[in-house]
């Protein structure tokens, strides 16, 4: 069955899946509309704790992807839910982050306070205007025993001027100073995915993402199937090097993968066959013969590469392989 009929909820990462640098991924709006017509719910989840859900939903709608506030779930909301469960309504929590995190704390019935104020815990998230004096004070309080929840540990953050340091860099800095690791709400940990199902519903959810080390690993940690799309950061070198915990259940060039059936790779002689493609490893190099659909090219390559890695511990050499090729030997 097409994935949109097999699963009742698509949990979609945003950057690299639905949009890139503020522009919609070509075809994304149309593919998602078609999936919804087949009965699939769509939820938009993000590790970015800086923006409230209403702002994210408004941005999606402007890009042609209709979304309401209830359709967006952020790592800030997941972090706030963890704190509310642990400390109860009205608990005072030190806020080290931006407006999205402040909104999430208030929405969960918590009281955000400053770096010097009495509190039962601290929560941190991405915030470009967080002053260094607050970071220093919070780091000392964490070292001295104040419980700490981090919205996410993303090492990079996409900006108009390229990849910049993300909240994970700050988390690493505080953790090394305080010698304390936080409880993490965002991907690849499972609280964000659990929070999405709790808020949006769904008996058979599917995680959809472009990053192996957050989206796909997060799905694995939550025991959920996943679809990797190739419109974002994952390319051929990253895909063939993936260890088991980073491998998706399904693979497709874009969100059109929600609308099709996905063939299972078949062992064929010394290699693997998917559709018209046959992939095998010869003396450490990946060789591909045949012709067919682009999605099957990627499936055959990934299956042969992962089989080789599992049996030898070596990453296959893909030098010279052209992902855009649809025919011939490579």
C-alpha cells in the first residue's frame, strides 16, 4: 500500500523536508495535500525551540502548506511537558532561550523566571539574544545541582548566511563545565515524538525526515518506522556510511514517497536488486547495473552498501557514482 494509506499520521521534520531556507521544497505542498486526501494526518515537528507553534503554522500556510497551531509541535513543548509532569503546575523554571520556549512554559502552566531567581529546574533552548551573563549564571547553578532539561542538542542551525552553531554547542559547553548531561526533549530522543502523538493523535505514525542523526535515529529510539527524503542534508556519502540505528525504513527522493508503494530489495546473486537496478560490491567499490526509477537506484545502493558495512565494518567506496543516472553501468 502507499504509505499515506498504510500510516495514519506523518510526523514531518521541517527544514530540508517541507522547506529550505524559507522556501518550500518543490512539490512538497502538492504531495502533502495528496497524502491528506488519502486520509493521512500531517504534523509538523521541529527541534527549533525559538518560535511558537502559531508562528511556524503561519509560515507554513504562507508557503502553501495549510497548517494550524495544533498541527505544529516543537521541542520547547516537549521540554515543557517533561517539566510539568515532574514538577507540577505553577513550578518556577529558569528560562535560558527564546520566545518559543517562554511560550511553551507558560502554555504548560509553568512559571518562567530569570537566571538569578528561585526555581526547581532550568530549561534551555535556542535563543539568539540570550546574554552571556545568563549562560554563566545558569551553568554554575546546574553545576551546583539545579536539574536541567534541554530542548535539543542540534550542533548546527540553518541561517541565511549558512550553517551556524546551534543550541547543541551551548549544551556541550555547559555540560563540559558543569559535568552534567541534561535531559533532552528533542530528536533523536523520543519525548518530542511522544508529544506529537499525544497532541495530534494517530495509531500508526510515520516519522519523515532528512537527517539520519536526528529524524531517523529519533524514530528508531521511539520504535517508529521512518521515511528518509533526500531533499535536505543527507547525500550519498552519509547514506552509505549509516550504521543500523541511522537507517530508515523507507527511502525516497522527496515527499512523493508518501504516495507510492515501496518495493522490498531482493538478494540477487552477489548483490541486491530493486526494480531494474542491481547493486553489488566488488573489491570495496559499489557497482551498479541496469536502468529504472531514481528511487529504486537509491534503494539498491543503500541496501548493498549497508550489507557490505554489516559484514566487513567498512564503508563502501562510491567514488564516481552518479545519483542522477537512470540508466547504464556505474
